[in-house]
C-alpha cells in the first residue's frame, strides 16, 4: 500500500481536501459557497442627500411607505399649477392697474380682458416648455419681470399724466423729477405690482414646474389659445351689430386708457405695436 508521502512526492500540486490542483507558488483560493446571498450595505447619509427627486419617489414606491404617492401627487399638482403662472401674473397686475385708474371690475371689459389673457398666457407657457426645467424657469422669470416692468411704467405714467402711454397716441414725455415724485406718491401700487414676481422668485420652484412637455400638450396649448382668441375676437366683431364701439376701439388705439379698460393692458400694447409697425 502506497504511503501518503509517496503521493505527495508524485503529485506535489495536488490538494487532497479540495480535489484540485493549484499552480505552483500560489496560495489556494477557496471556492465560493453556492446560493450565497449578497450583502446589502446601508447607504450613507451623504448619498441620501444627493439623491434626486425621481430616486426618492421610486424608493418610496418600493418601500410602500406612502412617500412615493406623496411625491407623485406633488409633481402632478405643480405641473397643473404651471398653467396658471402667467394668468395669475397678468390678472393680478391688471387688477392693480384698474385700482389705480379707478375702473370698474364689473364691466364687460373684464370679460374681454380674461378672454384675451388666455391666448397670451398659453403662448408664453408654450415658449417656456421647450428646453430643460432650469432654463425654462429662468425664461419664465424673465417674462414675468418684463410684464411687471411694463405695468410699473404704465402706473407711473398714468399717475403723472392721467393717461396711459401708447406709441401711436399723443404721448407726452416725462422728466426724471416727475417720474421720481410719481413713484414716491404711488409706492403702494408699485409694491402691489411686484408681489407676483416676488412669489415666483421665492417659492415659484415649489409651485410651478416648467418641464419640457410632450408634443400633444403643446398642440393642446395652441388649440386652447386659438379657441379663446377666436371667441374674444368674435365677440368684438359682433359687438358692432348691437351698436357697441368695441370693434372701433380694437382697431384704433388713439385713446389707450379707454382701450385698456375694455381689453386689458396686454392687448392694448399688442394693438399699439401692430399699429406702430404698420
């Protein structure tokens, strides 16, 4: 019977216990255990803070603790409220301007103003949904600042001259002293006018999400803008059948204050620019 020493001398690289041969001068590696469960290491707090909104939402859905549904509802609500971003700013500024000019809030001009506000808001919202969310938000704030500046200038001009400014009208220039004194007298209306812009800059990121929308949503915005504009223009055009002067005011901005009271400042400025270009 052969001795174990003879076997070791004949097969120096043979491992009796594992039934395998190992290369010379190398330590033997143990075989991994079959069906060994993977060790799940806990995530550090720093990585948890760097996770994005989508990852937190997915983890909430996986855990089933209700956080996924919360983030989903919050995202859908912010996407819906985005449609009211520009209408909120324009209607707020229009209300402040009507308070300054002493115009009524129960006249038929309010109906025209609301109808013409929808197409303008849809076009601005459509422009602010073509790129990434960060760029769209910056662009929306720029538009909001430009609209606010327009109403601020008209408030100061009306306080100084008693009429609104129009390129096609007989606009009188104002001196720097008149602008400063009028702004000091109308400071309350000026502060009210910048409230929507402050809301957009401070908490707008939580309330409004200017994400890139799909083609179907863009087509819907275009259809809504066209429908409301046709309804508003149809009412203006048919008003001459009942002896109203709405169509005459819509086609001529010689009296910008009266046109603003009937159609709103944004529509008045659009008509004024079109008349100036012609």
